[in-house]
């Protein structure tokens, strides 16, 4: 009986450990997916704001056609990179291109004071910056979740569970911080 | 014939000395060797009197120091309610203001308006520095059945700022426990900086707001400069607790710490990233045209022309 216990008890404890570790991996993956959904939601909101911004700028600055086309094209590429089949790095580069285009677009009002003081444009700019703040926060949360997951996936003993069950590596989402580039200038 | 004056004084002195000796003998129990308890009582009384005098002196010195500190800032004064908030509204609201087991409250509070930089804009806020005290019960069991209950008085140094925005979900950044510092029992929200995670335990229901608040710059600043301090946000109040590293030796008592803690508070607010303020809906105040040197001042009304001689 004692021999049986000496064999069964460690096996049972090991099984419990495996189940706990597995469940924690599943919870972490669910959390990663949830934070990624947040990022996608905010990116979608940014994509939706772009046509309104382009239209508003076009009303005042028809001569800036090149910038407007660049932004429209970057938006189209960013929308095309949203599906989950597209690698995360490709999506990040598409978003960076859109950020760059928007930076050029938001520089246009410097030459058009009427546009700069337009209430609709100011409101859209505010909404854009707020959306980009939320993208930045969601991206950091996502990356923190991925970092925690990866740390567990590689450390002993949870790496055994990850290897046996086949939990795959997740990539971080690294983009330029658009909010830092698009936030209004603070006069000193 | 009246005795000479010097003789009368001498006689009076002798009588006084005689009376004092009688009094001392009465207090100490006479000259039969049982004077020790009386002497002890006398010494205890003297010690109490000295302690009382010293305490009174310290209180007066502290009050003077607080007054001197208040005079350095326009509109500041001694306060009973820091930032207009009663102690009952502060108790248990922050980790720095615990209820304790018996008495609690605010003391040595000073405060008034101060200019803080929020999102690059200078804003006037109500700021206060005070000491939060509370009493903790301590039960000492003797060898018998009797348990002796005493109360320890504990204090916490607090600087508080009334922000122009409301944090609907509280955030607390408190020093990590000893076990947490070595990575054994780490709780709370983990962030990118390992040195920050080692030093602080971050709690907040809105995780997105927490990461917005704690950007890389603020994490670095807190880990480097605010090691053993607590930072808490609730509604419109920002509380910074813990001892500062610097003291103003020209002041006395707890007032020595007030300049440093006030400086730390304004520096902390200045380093909170703009996205955090935007997330809370902070609106920059409309620019004051009078303050802008580029804007010409409005023309003054022309003075009335001097009356002509024929108008008189």
C-alpha cells in the first residue's frame, strides 16, 4: 500500500501541475486575444476617421493632392492588412505607413490658418489623437501579455507543458507611437 | 525698638528654610529611612514637568516652522481640512490614510493654491501637506490571564493635490513587499520595466488607464527617485505618501519635510504623460490673450480732451 502511494501520489501531483499549467496557458492566450481585439477595434476606429479628415482638409487645401492621395492609399493598405491571415509584422508596417501619411496630413494646416481654426478639423484631430492614445495603451497591454506568455513558455517547468501540448510563440506588435507624433503642439 | 532690617530678613529666611524642610520631610516620609518612595514620586514629577515643558517647546517650534513655511507661498495657510477634505472623507480611502483601531486624523496640515504643470499647461490646483495619524491596537499577554491592551500611534507623511479632472477608477502605486522585491510574491499589474516591478505594486481596475499613466518615462522616474513612496489616485485627489530624501534644516519638526514633499508632488504631476490627462478628459484652459506677448493688448479708451476755454 505504501509503495503504491509513493508511486501514485507524485504522479497525481504531476498531473495536477500539468493541468494547472495548461489552464494558465489557455487563460493567457485568451487574454492575448482579448487585448488584440482591443487593438483591432481602435485601429478600425482610426481607419474610419481618415476619410473624414481627408475630406475636411480637401475642402481648404485642394493643392495638397499628393498628401491626400498618400494618406488614402496608406489607409487602404492598412485595411487590407487587418485580416488575421496577414503576418503581424506586415500589419505593423502598414500602420506605420498610415501614421506617416497622417503626420503629413496634419502638417498641412500649418500653411492654411483657416483650416487650422476649423472646428470640424480640430474635433477630428482631437478624436484621432485620443484614438491613438488608446491604440498605444492597448498595444502595450498586448505586448505585456505576450511577454508574460513567452516568459512562461520558455521557462522550466512550464516549457515542458508548452512543448508537449504545442503552444506556439506569439509575436509582439511593434509600431511607431502615432499619438506622440499627432498630439497638438503645446505652447510654452 | 524695631529690629534692624538685615536681621528681619535673616529671620524670615530661616523660617522659610524651616518650612521647606518640614515640607520635604512630610513628602519624603521623614528622616526614618522611608524617604525613598517620596523621592521617587518627586523625581517622577520633575521628569513629567520637564517632558511637558519640552513638548510644549516643540509644539511651539513646530507651529512657528509651519507658519514660516506657509509665508513662503502665496495664499497658503494652516488647515484643518487638507484641500477642503475632512478626515472622515480621507480615512481608508487611501493606503496612506488608514483607519487604525482607535483614533485617526490630520495634523500639522498646511495648504493652498499651487501651480502644477499638467500636459504642458500650467494649472492652479489646491495642494496640501499634512501628517496622517492613526492608532494601532497591541495586545500584550502576561504570564497570567490578563492581557494588556495598548495603542501605538503611527504617522504617515502625505502630500495631496486636487486635480482638475476625475479619475473614475482608482489607481495605486505602492512599495512592493520584501518578498515581492525578490520576485516571490509579486502581485498587481506588471509593466515593462523589471526594476519598476521590483519596487512597486500597481493596482487599478482599468488596466489600460494604468499603462497609459505609467509610460516608460514615469516608470523610470519612479523607480529611480520615488523608491519607497506611495502614489494613489482616487476621484480628483492625487496622494503622494512617504518620507522625502531631503530636509529643510531651517524649519523644525515635520515641517522640514514639507518643501521636499511639495517639490516631489509637483514634479510627479509634471511627469505624468499627456495621454493620461487626455484619457481623463482634461481640457486645456483657453489661452489668456493678456498673457500672450504676441497678441497686442486691446487699445485703451482715449482720455477725454481737455476742456476748451469757451466750454468753461
